[in-house]
């Protein structure tokens, strides 16, 4: 579930940075698709192929996690970097650097215990593994294929001695993880590929594994208009919707304005326990 389409509207449409920041555009609407097709006729065949593939996968899977697991399997077979949304390895490195630098600026310490939800092939993860104390990085993903690519990243970067934990999961209930353990939880472009019931599931359980003074950062695709999805791969939400979901599970959530100043299109929300204990 780590695919981060930093190259546009899924694999079918593109969007300017201003659209990514906040837009009322409904990318699922027929009128928008027709306008986009007129501007980018060369992308129509790719969109049609992906639409056909996704329809087949939806018919053959039972839920969104199973569907997206199949999507990642197909995309990883072509390119693990592309499967997590980076068109080139240079872009893969740059986006990982942005995520890592942001966490460091926000006080990430080597002794933090970090959980990365949707770790993919360790676009940011390899830097985090290298920085954190031995055994302090935990990466989970719903895709076995992308986790094999993650293991290859660990070997290529010679990070075996840092003992990273890499686990495949069926869903985002975090059931096998210890309570109150993680000081930092991170999910880049996971909720942007998740229907609201998956987001609700994650937010219902992340508070259990989050340490009392810890925080959970996640990015998402934002719309100022009607919430919608494209090809069941890219989901667009209003900021207040996700803040309300977090609040319904006893969590405080706020938009991270400093992240939005960077060269990326997805905004970031930080979730914490509503009333951290004193002392």
C-alpha cells in the first residue's frame, strides 16, 4: 500500500502543484477526464489499460487490501521504484530524502522507535534504518513483493547489522504490534490510496501502538470539493474529514503547514494522543 503517485492523478491524470495543494476538481468526473484527454491524448492508452486491469482485479478480489495488494504485485514486477510512485530512481531518492529530512527537523532521534506503515521498498526507510539505533525501525506493508524489494534495498545499502523489522500485513489493524511502543509512526502516501473504511481502521488502532508523547504523520490527496477516487487507486479527501475521523477515535489531529511549503503535492496531518500525560 505504499504507492505514492507523486507524478500526477494516479497513472491516468496529472495535476499541477496548486491542484495538489487544494482543489475542488473532481478527477473522477467525466468532464474532467474529457478535458484531460484533450490536453494529453498520448496518455489515453495507458489509462485504458490500467482501467481494464483494475476492473479485472476488482472482480477477482474480496476487499480493498486484496485489490491493492494485486495492484502492487503487478506494478512491482515492472519496477519497485515505480510501484511506490517514483518514475525514476533519482525521484525515488529525492522523495525519500524529503521525508527523512522532515522527520529530522521535527526532532527525530536515533533512539526513537519508528513504525513506517506502507514502507514499500524503503524509499525513506533505508535512511531511517541507517540513522536509528539497531532494531528501532519497523516497516509494514500489505505487499509481499514490495517487501522483497525492501530486503534488496537493505542488502544493497549494507544495512543488515541495523536489524530492521520488515513484515507483511493483511490489513492496518496493527494487531501484532506492541501497545504504547512507537514514538514515531509514519505513513507517506498510504491514505491517498485508501478508502475511508481503511483509514478509519488504521486510526482506530494506531493510538494503541503509539507511545504517550508520540506522533503519527500521514499524507493524503486533498480536495476542496466532492470527495472521490480514481480507478480505486487514488482517493481524494477534505482535510476536515480526516481530522474528524481521528477525533472520533480520541486522537488530536492538525495539518502540518510547514510540510506544505515543500516541493510535493500531498499535504500532511499529524495525529497525537488528545491529552498526553504530564511528567
